[in-house]
C-alpha cells in the first residue's frame, strides 16, 4: 500500500484543506503516515503570511526530500501561489500547485508515482475567476473540527500578501456546510469551528441574500451540533446588525477572534484597514452588551512602517480597554509586491523585537486581569474536555478560556461544567461541578 506524509503551515483554513486532501488520498488507497516517516509521497501545504513562513515552507520541503529522495514531493498553497518559481528551483520538487483546485494533487501524485522520471509539474492559475473548491471532511477528533466555509479576501491591506495568494471571496453553499457540520456531529465531534480567509464575508458572492448570520441561525434551528465557534473575523463585519441577528443563537460560542492588527488610527490608515479604533471598540462594546459571556482574542502587529511610540502605546491601551483573553503578537514583515514594503519609515528589527516583547508582556497582564474576574465570580464554565494527562484534562470553555481540570479518563470530547478556582500562566485551574 502506498503511503503519503502531509504537512501544514499556516492558518486553520490550510489545516482543514490538508485534512480534506488526506481523506482524498485514503479514498484512493493511500495510507497517511506521520510526516517524518519514510513515505512514497509528501504533500506540503504552504503559508506566505510572513518572510519566516516562506523560509519555513522551503525548510519543510527540503526535509521531505531528505527523508526520502525517491519520494514524489508536492507543494501546494499560498507560498506556491505567489512564487512557484522559487519552489521549482529546489531539486526534488515534483509538483507545484497554487491555492485553487488543491485536490488535484492526489491524481498528480499518483501519476508521478507511476511515471518516474517525468518533469516537474506546475499549475498556478489566476484566481480572478476561481470558484469555491468543493472539499469536505468526514472524520475529526471528538473535541473540535474545522469546516472551511469561505475562501479569498478582497481587503487588499497594504502589508498583506494573502489577498493575492487566495483571490476573491467565494463561499461554500449553505446546504453543503450544513451537511458537513451535521456529518461531523453524527460521528462524535461536539464543536465545529466555521473558518475562512475572511470568515465574516461569507455569502458576499452569492446571488441571493444569505450571510454568516443566516448560516448560524439555520445551524442553530436544526441543532446541527452542540457548539459553533467562528474563525477570525474582521472588526467591521461584526456590526450591530450581525450581533442582533445571532445573539439569540444557543449554538454560538461566546468567543470572537478579531483581526485587529493595531489600536492606532494612524497605523490602521497606513494599513488601509476598513475600520477605525472607535468603530472596533463600538462593535466590541455592543457584543459585550448583547452577549454578556463573550470573550475576545486577537492578532496584533508591531513595527508597521511609520509606527511611532505613541502609536504602539495606543495598541497597548486598546488591549486593556477590550480585555483580550489572548493575543497573537507578531512583527511586521515585508512582503514582496505589497505597498507597505516600499513605505518610508521602516522600523528597525531590534525595535520590532522590543515592541513585541513589551506587547506580549502587556497582553499577558490583560489576560491575567480578565482571568482574575472569572475566578472571583466562581460561575461554572461550559467546557469541552480535550487532552488527558495524568488525571487532568486540558480543555477550553465555550468562551475559549483555557482550562485544566481533574477528571477520570474516558471523558474526552464531553461537555461538562467546571468551577474556576485559580489561574496560572493563562490557564484556569478548576473542578468539575
């Protein structure tokens, strides 16, 4: 039986796509093996969000070639879409595909295995006319599964290469989303995360009036699973009308991951983001008023060209004002072909590192302040039990607070209530109710 090793770099969308590719390989008789095994073929699903992502993508490709020089090595994804020529220069790469029609990789790998000595194959298409690629997964862990409902981004932020790598917004049909969610729930998965490159833009490309809020309501009405969580959301897309629509949905987890990037209007304008600090804060305030249990996580960038110390401090104060339970902090990275790469006022790498360190320290203080409040209330948290380790489960609440709780083995995937007792290093320690 032929074997394939799969590796994913980047976001939850890419993770989902790799899972779908894996199931497609299994349907053709392949065994999916751990990536560091000696396999007949390797597929690397790449990322290009930063220069470090590009470097790591190349590193992983070379690792596969080194593991088995006779294997068929296929590279797909965002880095492939933007710079396929860089990958074709790596001796041992057999297949390069972009971000459209990724499932084609299965047939291409089969062909290469049966026709050794063929020249490398490359297909990277213009994404202007691309449609949503029909993908599905049928199996997932009992705890949580990702379902890709949208692809593409039309924001054209000045620092970001992803809109070029992913193309225009295109959405999965509601009936296909519902079928996939309900299939995963029937197989035992309690929580489904609806994800996309710009999740809040779901349905924008439909020729009928249907958006993310409508999908949530339909899943709620059908009780398609125990819990729906949303992937990364642009702050301007979770406005009053969206919140009013979904606030009564029992199935919706009270957790919102917002792609904020900066708390400074000067920086946001330079990025060409579609919201201001005041707009983001107003939308967050409205969520808190209407979904009282809601918690927020975010992405925050430091070192964007022209960012002053005052701009940076506005981001710190923004984090305190919102009260994020976690934040992914990263430094601006030049991306070839993006406007910001040629902006004046490029920030020194040492200053980026300093600001990253300071912001990480601040976001940890913010997190601890929020967790203090949760512990003081002693209000039970609804928790999905995840990994088991020597008498304790690591888990997350519906509001995505990280939990550690003592419980007997055999409860993985169950939803329980946990009373918070204390917290340490961002994790609440609790006991079963």
